[in-house]
C-alpha cells in the first residue's frame, strides 16, 4: 500500500527544499518530489541571488545558511547612469549596526547545504516518482510548472521586451562589497559582489533587448567581457569571463489564484518579476515561511488542505507580491525607457530621492526585509 503524506512538495529547488525542512521541523510527514536530473555535461549553475535579512533569518533558523565564501555581504549599493552628459546616481548604506544591506548567495552552494540538511532531517522522503497521495500538495516547480497548468490555475504573463543575460566575471579590482547597477538607453546592468568582501568575482545580470542578448551570447569570451567592462565604465577594471553565460526572457507573471482545495502554489510557480530589484527569491522564501506558519497555527480540526485555511496564506502573500511587483514593474518602466523626456524625469527623481534621507531609509528597510520579518519558530 502506498504511503499517504501530510504534504507533498513538488520541486526541489531552494523554495521547495526550504518548505520541506520547515514542515518537517513542525512534524508534518513530507514528500519532496524532485524533477529528473539534467543531462550529463550540463554547464555549471552560475546563478546568484540577493537575500535580505528576513530570508537570512529564515535559513539560519533551519541551520542552512551557507558558509563563507559562498555568501558575500553587500555593505553599499550604487545605482547610476552610464555615458550620460549629466549623470545622476544614488548610494544606499545600511542604517543598522551590522552595516549590511543584503547578502549575495551562490545558488549551487545554498542548494548543496539544503540537500545535506535533508539527509539528516527525519520526516521527509525525497522521491523521484510521480506525486504521492497527500492531504496538501504544494507546487514549487517554477514559472513553467506543468502541474499548475494541468490543475487549471490561470497564469497571467506580461512579457518584457528584455532578456536577462547572466554571467560570472573575474575583475581587475576588488568589488569592495558594493552592489553596482547602471542604466543606459533602456539597458539595466547589475554587478553583484561575490567570494567575500575583498573578492574580485562578480555576478552579472544584464537586462537587454532580445536581439542584443543574442548578439552578446554569440561573442567570444574576451569580447563578451570587454562589452561588460565598457557598459559599466570600467568601474572594476578589466574583466575575464568565468564559465558560460546564461540567458532567459523576462516577464511579470502571476497566478490569478494561488490555492485550490488541497493545493497551493509557492515561489515562481505563483509569480515572477523583473530581477532589477533583486527580490525574486526573497518573495519565494517569504511564501513558504507564511505557508508553514499558516499550517502551524491552524485550528486543530482543520486538515492542511482545507481551502479556507489556504485562503489565509493566499490573501497574505498575494498582497505582498502585488506590492513588490508594482515596484519592480514601475522601476522597469522608469529605468528601461529610452525616451529622452522619461530619462530627464528619472534623473530629476533620482536627485530628489537622494536629498530625502528618511525616504531612503524607509526604502532600504522595505528592500532588506527588516520592515516585517515573517514569524518563524525557533528550532
């Protein structure tokens, strides 16, 4: 006879792994259903994410925060224009004693730490088989989830006219724990510091037109690195490409409903946004923290798949996502616009924003997740 679980988590990325550990800690019987392994010889994963204070607190509560140098603190953030006659720029500094705005985390290292934790976590069965019977199924398969489509969840997609080009580059000069972002003629280029505060490795996320992305990916390694160096005004000196670049089309997307009786969506299966604010994984981790909290604090007579219970999770998380999605969509419209009048307005707005320290502090606390840390129970 097949075993029945309390919760089946579909998708074993960072969001799915984290949810499985949270639920097992609360003594739920959990099945974590993985996708089939990728083909042999696939290029190394070059993803890196900016995680805020709320995400760090969540991962530390599970004892899965990666060790140095897989985590690099961001102590300052610089946002400005490239090749402008009268450039405007913003600098963000943490108002808190630790002096950290966020942390840049190597995704393969985080996934390895999560996988290792699961090996020692009772109550979780890791399966490669089709989803088993469960009182609640949580879909964390990503924004192209086949299970979500099969179950009839409506998924709205607003494609952007940009592709994200990602890569890792070794720089001539140390990054100094500064995250840098440039915008120029509709392109948005970010360099995220990696390999410790004195490191010279950066993670690139470059939002460019689809045609420009194809042209960049077709360049030899040396020409690609030189294009990046020129686009950021050689801020870190000469650059050397490490490994193979990757790319994906950008979009703003969301499921109209996040729950059905016995089913919930979380992470990219529920939503996706432009990476320019660096909030994608933070929002996904906030999803699973909220879902685990909703299940833990339910009335004793409610099953985990109870629709009214799941609606509490949906209402809370949809509101938070819509707020953040509105911010990122507005920033994309502002920074990704090539109209000279919009650029002039943007330049004026940046200068005015720089003159309002209280507004800057409010924005920093929203972005770093310190405005409202999600409740998590100590282990």
